[in-house]
C-alpha cells in the first residue's frame, strides 16, 4: 500500500469524479484509476462504486476513508513538525465561515499570511452544520460558525457573540402592533428563514419542535440581507439575529421572541482532538488571541 494510492483514493472520494480528481492532483486520469485499482486488489474489496454518473464510496470504502485521511495527515504532520522545529512554517490551512458576520476574518488571515508566507490558506463559506463536520473530520482547520447553547461534540469553541434571535416584519404587517411575540404566535404563519443546516435555522427548528409544531417556511435565502428585504416587502416574518435586525429598524419592526426566547451564538471553532498541523496550531492560537476580545 502506497501513500500515493491513498491520496488518489481520498481525492476521488471527495471529488466524486475521476477526471476532476486527476485535474486536482495534476496527473493523468488513467493513472489515478490504475493506482486505485491496485489498492483495491491489495485490500481485496472495491472501495468505489463506479456504476453511476457520480463515483460513490462502497460500504468498505466509507470505512477505509477516515483511515486513509489519517495516514496522509500523519505524514504531512511529520513533515511539518520538522519544518516547525527548523523555524520554517509551511503547509496549508483551510478555514470556513458562515455569511454575514462582523468578525474580521480577512484581517486575521492577512496578518497570518504576512508572518507565514509559506503557508497556503483557503477560505470557504457554508452552513454551520457542514462547517462543524468539516472541523471534526479534519477537512477544515477552523471555522466561524453559529451554534446553540451547548458545544457540539468534537470541537472547541471561542464564543464571539451571544445575541437573541428575533422576528422582523414590515411596519404595516399585522404583527407590527406588538412589542414582542411568543414563539407560538409564529405557528402557521409564513416565515422567512435561512436554509436548513445554518445555526439560526437549527435554533428555530429545535424550538418549534419542542413547542409541538413545524415552522411554515415560505421563503429561504442564504443571506440575512435578502431575508430582511423580503420581510420589508410584507412577505412574512423574517427570523434574524437581533443585532442585524435592529440595524434595519427603519424598514423593519423588530419583535423579540419570548416564551421561549431564542438565542444564537457566533463562535470560532477548531478541532478538539486528533492530529493538527503546526500551521493550523499557529493559526488557531493567533485567532484565539485576536478574537478573544471580539
């Protein structure tokens, strides 16, 4: 079993396509296929299901994947540890973030790059659930996420903000006469929300489930500003972070939700256990120092 075979297998599993994996690896596609076939022959089982348009993991492949990732991470860690001891910080860090927050993530990454130009940095956006899974699996080194009152398993958190989640409606909406509303007031009403997988939506779904109903989501958008615009046009009650909604009180009536109150936390998350590269360790330490006063 060769590290190259494991690298090819992991890349194809992530890309779900041999051609895209070959392009990412900068090698010819037949070479990728041949190396994975050799790995499968050595293990005595097929790791990939090639019958569909997209390549899928077999049951055995799904079981092997985390071990393949761990083996590659261990080798990278050994190389990076040597660089760290000789004062040369190199490698790669992957960071994820939710949309629409006030964290100066570009500033953090720019300062890190200035001090460690040998480290490649990638940044991507996503929903909190996906980002947290990325941190847990090691696909991401850190992420800015929205979480509930408990710390998700497998990660550590630095809480940056803790604020109420509110409903916001147009000033001529029937609910605009209230100063606050109960969660039950939203039962059956058209709501405007972020998609499933986001922290805010998870808090809403959890609270409604505990109250015995499913929220009626009339509109979904991935950006809070779009939710606010839809609500301002009278299309429903937007579920928004409190501070964000208050900043748009000129066009929205902000209604705190009570009985129960909903709260959302924005946090910087990193992996709680498992191998961590020297570059990721330095980035997390810098972030904790910089964002600790956020």
